[in-house]
C-alpha cells in the first residue's frame, strides 16, 4: 500500500463511516493550513458521497502564536459576533462537523498563561450554547488526527521533518485501522467489542468503582443512577449514526460529581492549549479537588482547575485496555486524541449529558441534580497503566473485577 492509497482509505473511513455523509449533508471541516491537501481530499470524498456543501475553517498555528504574542489580553479575549453566528448557522443546518487534530504540543509554552486562560474562557463562554448542542450530539461530529511537521518532530525528535511527518501519518493510519485491507469491516468488529464492554457495565449499574495502580492511584468514583457507558458509535438527534473519535478504544461514562474521593496520579503528560502538564496528582474529597501538585506545568494546572465551579470536579470516566493498538506502539503522541485512547482516563469539567438516561432532554439544573458535572471545560487526562486494577461495587455490596493488570477482566 502506498502512502496515497492509505490516505484515501483514511479519508473514506472518516467521511463514510465516522461521519456517515449522505445526500444533501452539510460538512464543516476545521483543520490546519498545513493539511490543505488532505482537507481537499476529504472535501472531494464528501462531495462524492452526496454532500451538498463543505465549509472549511483553516487554522494556522504559527499565526496563532504570533497573534498571542503581540495582541493584548483584551484583544485575544474578544469573540467576534459573526464567528458565533457562523457556528450556529451550520448547527441549525444540521451540518456534520469534522475537526482535525494535530499541532505543536509546545506551541504556546512562552505565551503568558493568563492570556491563554482569558482567551479560552471567552471562547468557551461565547460558544457555550453551541458546545452544549455539540456535546448533546444534536449533530454528528468527529475528531480525527492529521500529521503536521511541528507535531511529528515532537513525537520523533531524531528524524528529519519529512521522515517524521511520514512516520506519524503511518501511525495515524495504523491506529485508526485505515491501513487494513478492509477498514470498514475492521471497524465493525471493533465496534462490536466496545459495545459488548459498555453493555456489561450498563447492565450491572455499579454504585461506584475503585481504581488502583502501583503509582499510588487509589480513587473511588461514585456513579449516578442510570448512567450509560458509550463506546465507538452513537446516534445524533436526527437519527444518524456517527463515530466521534477516530481512533477510539474507550468506553466512557460520567461519574457522580459529588462522589469522588481519593488520589489519582497521571500516567502520561497532558497537553493543554499548547502547554504540557506532567508528573501531577489530584486529591479529591466529595467530588472536588482539594489538593494538587505538578512537577511540570503547575501554573497551567492551577489555572485549569480555577476556570469555574465545575472545573474542580470530573465529567468523564473512561476505560481503555493497556493492550490496544495505540498503547502497543509504545509511543507518546503528546496529543490527547491518541494518548487518551492508549490509557484509562478521566476528564475534569463538563460531563456528556448523553451518558445519562434521558440526559439530552434535561436542563443543566436537572443534570446537576442527577450528579452530572457542568463546566466550560472538558479536559481528559491519562491515569491508566499496566498495573491498573478496577473493581465495580454494586448497591448490594457485590464486587466485580472490571480491570485486571491494565486490561478488561471480562
Ligand atoms: Zn474519553
Ligand atoms: Zn473526554
């Protein structure tokens, strides 16, 4: 298989399988200017699948960095009205949204943390309604990886830029199963496995999970009544099936925001808005972070936790086996889409309402009452390794092994 064959198969997998583009669909693609050729290939594939129109929003990471450097805090915190209107315009048209991820993990390391924080909060507030609709799966959406040289050089510092980028693309094909003979068939089989795991977790309706690892992690995560574990594909409000992440190895749900206790250590670095946080722990009491520390990125973590009321609690718990394609590469991607799918993880901030039975029809207050956390942020970080054990405890005290030595026990 040549590089171009694999790239075509990957584009087809995203457009036809993940986003399920059909006659008359609108598609919005967000991606880096560096990926122009790939974006054009995606656009063509979408039109060939019957798309009515494709809208591309290019980003340029070097431009972003320059702007962050020179523009004032007030300027970077200003969100133009037309930007919000455009997002809502496509949401109202039931457009499907594709976001390509792949950027320099250290891009903003020299930019003052308060500027990044102010800008992030301003955009999260301005797009709160839009983001809520997205997290409610009103329309189909997908996040997929696309290699760019700055990212590739971080993953493979010893290779030259061209070799590194090619190697990263190969890994993107491999981890998304796009380089197999029949990627669609492979995804059907993979989906079946993920659905089997989520079904088991849903049928048992555990009261809480105990997560323990050799690094000292000892976390009790209470679950709300009627939680739903999701995995692989889901349905949007118009009845379209879609895959929100490619690759995806996780089954995930929401913890009860007031019932999280204990300590958790990260097992992979967290890249948050172009800055790395690593070697950190969070200590929880009654669902809130009451103590934390980080060897790398302490200020970034502090800012993140202080975003709002809900940023000190959790909105996601996800199980990912240690034996999975991404994890087996042994490579650290410095990109959450890949690293979170190589490890059990939890997320600070907002919970997906779809992880609660009937949650997509509840307002924020009802969701909170049921235990779903609300926040402007949703930031995943990795807590699993090959020593991770998880036990599920039911209302009647019955204990069932969920994870043994990093992998599913059932
Ligand atoms: Zn997740
Ligand atoms: Zn998440």
